[in-house]
C-alpha cells in the first residue's frame, strides 16, 4: 500500500517536472523526513539529457548558501535525498518551503534552475513554555466568573499540523474558555466557576492539554498548581469563657496570675493571635496586671491591696492579624486575699521646677502628700529628704508636706538635684515608701565671659592670604543658653610700625589705618582672620583688644589683649644706594643706564679700594643680611675683588698698562633669605695714570650711581647742559676762593717766615664741592709737601677737570705748553698736564723773589684751569 502511494507521488512529481520544463524551470516536491536515497526526480531526463550522457557531461548540483540535503546521482542522473530533511530547520514557519537549486551541465556549459519544495508532516508536538504553572487565588474575595489568562502552547509545524485545541482536566471549581485572537492563534483562559475555601482544599492541581490537527494528532501538557490564599474568615476561640483566680495581696510584682489561650483555624497572619485587656473593673485594675500579647500570660504589675480593692474583673480579647481582623473574648476574675502589708505612700501633688539659682531662702519647690492605709502604729508615718542638700521637708497639714529651699543655689556648681522624699511607718517590721524628685536649677546671668589668657601672642607671616585664619580665641562663660552664648568683637589697640618700639604706640593705627582694617574676629566662633595681606615692612606688631559679650540681660563682657607679631618673609630684593660721601683716589661717575663708573690708576698696589657698592634690603634679620659677589670676571685672572660683606671693590693685584684701559665688573648683591633674592650692579673701571685718577676723583661724581639715578644722560639736551654749567660754576667759585686763601697764606709765609720754612707739611687734603646730586667730599689718601726753599721741586703743574667722564678709550697724555705763555685758554676737552720745572721757572719774571709762589686763575667756564708753580 505504501509503495502505491509513493508511486502516485512520483507520478505527480514527474508531471510537475514536465510542466516546469516546458516553462524553462524544473520543480520537484518531497516530504520532510524522507529517507536518504529517496529519488526526488529524474533531472537528466527532465532536462532532455540521455541517461548515458549525464555522467559524461558531468551533471551536478552547484553548492548554494544553505545545505540542500539532496544531490544528483552521476550514474542515473536522478535527484536523490542525501541527508535528513527538516522543513522546520530549513524554513521555519515559512510556507511553502521551496529550495532553489542550480544544476550545472558541461559540454556545452549550461545552468538549469531547479526548485525543490519540502512539504510538512506532523512531526512536532505542541510545547508549553513551562511544564508547571503556579497560580495563587484568594478565597472568598475572588468571585465566580473570574478569569485567569494562560500561556498557550506552540507547534513548529504549519498548516493543519499546527492547529491547536485545548482541554482541561475535570474540576468542580474551574473551567476552560478559549479566546480566538486570530485565525491561527487561540488563547486559553481559566475561569473560576465556584468559590474557593482554603480550609476545605488549600491546593488544586489541574492538567491543561494542547492537541494539534495532524493525523495522527500530537499533544502537549502543562500542570496548573492553584494555591488558595487564605482569607480571614475565622475568629479566634478561647478554650474557656471564664477564668477565676485567687491571689494574696502580698503577691510579688511579676507573679503569674493566669494564662489564657485562643486558637484560630486560619493560616499565616490570619491565625496569629494577640491578646489584650479591654475592660477593667474597677479601672485601677489596669495598674495591677498586664498581659503578654503573644503568649496570653497575665502577670502582676502592681501591688495588690485588699483594703482598696478586693476583686478585679478583666475582659480579655484575642485578635488575629487578618484584614479585617477578627476577635474573640473571655472574662478573668481575680479575687484578692487580705494580708497586713500596707506601706506608706508618698505622692507629689505639685512640683515647681526649674528653680532659679537666685531664689530666696524658704522658696517652696514641691508639695507632697503622705498617707498609710493601715491604722494605729502601722499608720503613723515619719518623712524626710535624702540626701538633705539645700532642701528641707516641712509639714503643713496632716499628711501634707512642703519641700522648701534652705540654702542658696549656684547652677554653675550644681545644675540639677536628684532627691528622694522617704516615708516610714511605725509597724514591726516597719514599711517605708519613697518618691524621687528631679529639681533642675535655672540659670541667671551672673558670670561674665573670661578668656583663658589675658594676653594672646599670635605669630603671622607676612604676605598671608586675605581671610586666612590667624588664631582662634575662646572665652568661657559657665552660664547656659543665651547667658552663656558669647559673641566676639574687635576693639582698637596699638600698632607697631617700622620706627620706634611697638609698645610705645597708643593710637591703634598705622598711617591713619585702624587695626580693624587688618584683622577681624568672627562674632560666633572667635576666629581671628586677616582682612588683607600683612606687610612686615609696614607693620611689625599689631596690638588690639578682643571683647567677649554674652547674650544675657543685662549682658556681661570680658576682654583679652592680642599681640599680633608679623614675621618677616624674604619678599624684597636688595636695592643699590648712592654712596654717602667721597671715595678713594679712584672716583666714579654716571655712565650708561644701570652701569657704574670708577677710575683706578696704573700701578695701584693690591688691595687698594677702587669703589664701594652700597645696597640695602627692606627685609630684616637674615633676609636683610647682604653679601657681595664678583660675578664677572671670575678666576685667578680677575684684576679686582669685592668684600663679602663690605661691598668694597679693591684690586686683586697691581694694575699694569697691559691690563687695558677699561675693566667691566658684574657684582651680585644677595641676601640670606630662603629663597635668596639678589640685585646686580655693573661697574666699569677706567684705568688711567695716577694724576688723572686723582683729578677724576676730585672733579668726578661722589657716588656710584647709574645714570638713571643721577638725573638722566649728560649732554642729552638743554636741561642737562644747564645743570652741568651750574655745577661747574659752583666748582669754579669754590676753587677761586680756595686759591685766593692759599695765595694769601703763601704770601704771608714768604714775607715773614725763613726761606727754608716748610709752608705745609704732610696731611690730607679735602675738597668740598656741589654737584647735581648734592654735596659731596673727596679725601686724598696721599699727602703732598709744598716747599719754597732752594732745593728740589716737588711738583710741577695740576689741572682739575670738570665733572665729565673721559671719552672711552682715550688715555690722558702729557701736554707740553709753549714756554712764553704760562697759562692759556683751554678750548678743547680738559686734560691733566704736567709742566717741567725749568720751563716753568724760566717764565717767572725776574723781579719776583727767588722762590716765590705764583698763583694765577682764569675763571673761564665751563672749564677752570689753575696753575700752581713753585721753584727753588
């Protein structure tokens, strides 16, 4: 029978192949899961190829992207199944499932398209997402007709093989309803048909079955586990409706009176029972017993008193935790048996606290009542206060007492008192009672704020940041609240500046600036902060007062003195200063901007001072301690050296003409700060002959100043020329006056003294002149002798040059004046000239004495030439 069926299928396939061949395409159909070797179609025959030619012309399939699971048999030219065909794997849910194949035929080369359709068979059973589904449904609250959607099954097949139907196992509480979403999808729903009762059946187990439409039909199942959630539909029930108990009145607190018990058939929180006492008769019973809400145990919480209450009735309630909660009730009767054990009772009827610390003696703090329900000696009560302290107990009426103040209070010493009022009866053994009182003492503003120190010393470095914290002041006020809340403010004091001792100041300002402009005090915290950077060169010590004021009424205050010492930082570099007076034989004049000029004579010995560099540092201490270094030139070949701390520039060896006309020195002035700061001075030393150096020292500038400090470049304009003219005018007046006095002295000496007398002996000669930068003096280090006796002459001629430096590179040369003219007008730049002695004497008139002194002056500006001649 099966072979006939397969023959019919193949005939249909052959017809379809012939029809496709007519249209240029071959189409075959094969069911999935066909066995390997099954012939799908005669490809060679359908393509018109003889059976013997298929292998010769290499009829074969061209490999494609997907695995076709079919192949062409080379011998027969038939298309056969080579491996398992699974339509769901090849096409999924797509319908129809057609595979496009390419058949290649050579000699000649031709390509044919073959379409293979894989038909579906019912080989996949329905599958649910999970084998078990848990559903929770509450009893009572879930009404019949409630629906619960279920997840449907899926079938990998297509067509009728994928048409699903659902059935539910029999149940009296549930039914199944199918909702058709579309033509292919059906969603099952579980419908509640009867109310659920958890106490009857807590869990329902059902089986949902899905069947497809194949022949034969395949099925899949899913178990439904329905848990019925409990509803609070049962109230707790006591095992007794009435409990009777007897206890003596001497029963201790905590004694177990009775234990009640109630049960609830519900589960979970609906069955959890809590116990409580709802009604007390008499109402004082609520102070006698208590019930444990979990266990139902009733314990004594207060003393029983037969004289007061001999029987108690209680109503006990048992309540579950359901929503809404349900409850059950029972009754407890407690009978008290009499025992003679009544102790005195002490109660506070009135308490007036807190008590002000300035309260007067006799102030009533509390009113108390004391009684004993016994009679006779057992009812007589004695009361007192313990510890006694500043309070005492005074009796007012029978059984009434007053707690009064007998000593003055001090809250700062004791802020609160804990006292007990004790009572004791006269029984045997005696019984006593007590009550504790807490008496706080209220504060009064009776303490002023006080600082820990009367004087605070604060050290702050200069150049601090504005707003930096310098110190934290704290004043203690033992009062509390507003009386102890301290606010701080700044009072002006004394400031220490740069001159005079800091303690001598009384104004509280430096240069008109108040102390509050330097520092501030935070009102609440007492933090002392700098309002601006401090400068040690401006102020060294800042002294002021800080006042602490409390917030009491009236307010009290305290003061503290703050001495703020500013610590110096190395923030100032050394600055060059002009010389205070004359120097050595070598003078110095202004040169280029930033360059100092000095002169030294050839042949000067080692150690001779050429110039002195002066500098000052605005800092103090090590930051202002300066030392000098010769930066250029260095080494053993250097002609000069500089004093480490004096700044004196002296020769390192004897100077020679071979050393050149000028030496340039770079001197660094450095302080000892961290980090060190420095300034640089450039000194240009001109090497000249000894006479030129002396004249330059006498006529040159008296200070080693750069041109920028000396008033600008000489000769740079009419202003400079006028200034130079005024200087030389003053020099000329000084020179004429000095020569006139010298001539008078020499003339008198020649008249009244012997010829061999010495007019002047060794001694220093000082020349005082005025220049553009003020007065200065120049002292010659070498003395000169002037003699009028017949003997060797000491000198010939000296010419003083004005206050101008020699032109660079130009050396002074000896000039030989003409014999007939002793003095002539200088028309060129001034120079130092030396006249031979015999030439000079030959020009002296014969009418003069043999050894006269001749002094003649021509006051011609801007140059002045003075000639002093003396002979044998």
